């Protein structure tokens, strides 16, 4: 029986990192999958949109125009759909057996809301942690510590 291939997925609203395995202590980490999405701020998303409109009553008054949706949130949703697509393709290639997820709080909520069932079944753990900006050695250490802490919490 071959060992389970676990991918460690680390993401926030615009960046994805996947460790294809967790190296043994003291070993260097193998190559990781990284993916960036342009990070937009609300002001940039609304830059070309009208911000004032004239009153329909014709009295010359102007009022603010609310955007129909949150463009930054839509960017996050689009990014997650791309992540799901990548993970689905890799699963079809049988590249991994299960996933351990680390995500920033807002993205973890969106992930749980949007994740397709076929991927959700493969997630063995999901922890709200934003480890994206750590160096690879620090990321490996942080993942180990978070998993050990969760194991201790489960045993109490």
C-alpha cells in the first residue's frame, strides 16, 4: 500500500501556495505550486464607474451611485473558482489523495461557501491561518506547529 499523498493548500484572497508534501524535519521542501492573482482595491475597481447620478425628478439633484456588487469580493470568488479548477484538474490526474487547507479568515468563509462537493470530500483539515507570506522553511514549520496544536486540542 502506497502512502497517502497530501497536498497542503495555503491561500488568501489573491495568492495560492501548494506544498505537494510536508518534508521531514531538517529536509528541504520540494517544489511548490504558486499562483498569484492581481490584488485590486475597491478604489481601483470603481475608478472607471460613475459615482454620481442626476435625479430622475429633474430638479438637478445628484446622488451617489452604489455599485451593484462588491467588485473586490467578485475578484476573490473568481480567484477561488480558478483554484478549484486547478485542484480539480490535478485530482483528475491523480496527483494527490487529500488536501489540508490553510486560509485567511475571509477566504476560508468563501471557500466553505463555494467549494465543490468533489473537492470538499478531499479536505481532511481546514485551519484559519494566513501563512501565505512566510518563507518556505517557515511555512513548513508553521504548518507542522498548527497541525500539532490541533492534534493536541482534539485529544483533550
